[in-house]
C-alpha cells in the first residue's frame, strides 16, 4: 500500500499478521491488536488510518 511521504499513518493489525513492513522495518509474527504509528498523529490535519480487521499473511506500507 503506498502512502505519500510526510503524511502520518497509523496501521492497526487487529487480526495480526505473518509479517509487516512499516517505516522501513520488517517484523514477523505480529500479534493481533498491534498498532504502528507516529506519536502525535491525532493532531495532524491530513493523515491515514489503515485497519486490517482480519489476519493477513503480509502487509507493506511504502512511502512515495
């Protein structure tokens, strides 16, 4: 999934994931309920809030 550079993004993996690449870091065996995102994101005027309610095998967030 692509997202513009400089825009705050929160990724909620409610159902967990086999692996996730967010912010240039890859993690494996992501537990359900894990949230990735910057501090202060809630105050940003433009932002993305991505939620995967079911478990996924892999998730990648690319910055463009």
